C-alpha cells in the first residue's frame, strides 16, 4: 500500500456565463486529495480548504488521478 494520494481534488468557481448560457469557470485550485484505504476498498477524501462558493453551489469540483512514477 502507498502512503501517497491517488487523486487530487480541485475547485473552480463559476465566474459568469458564455453567450450560450453555459457556465464559465475560473482557474482551478487544488483543495485536497484522495488517499487509499488500508483495506484497498475506496479512498478517504481529505480537504485542506473548503471554498465558500462550494457551499453555495457556485463552482465545480474536479477529481484528477495522479500518475504514478515508477
């Protein structure tokens, strides 16, 4: 088992809409990571920061796998 996270969690707030009405997003910032569980089933989400906009549904979360370096 590894002691390194498997995924990075980023957040981008909604900064407006485009001419078609789709959300425009600001720059994504890393706010946490997912760490593997010892039993190998699933992961543990650890947030280092919770943006206020997240609590108001004014942004999106991204979950990106971390490439392993062998």
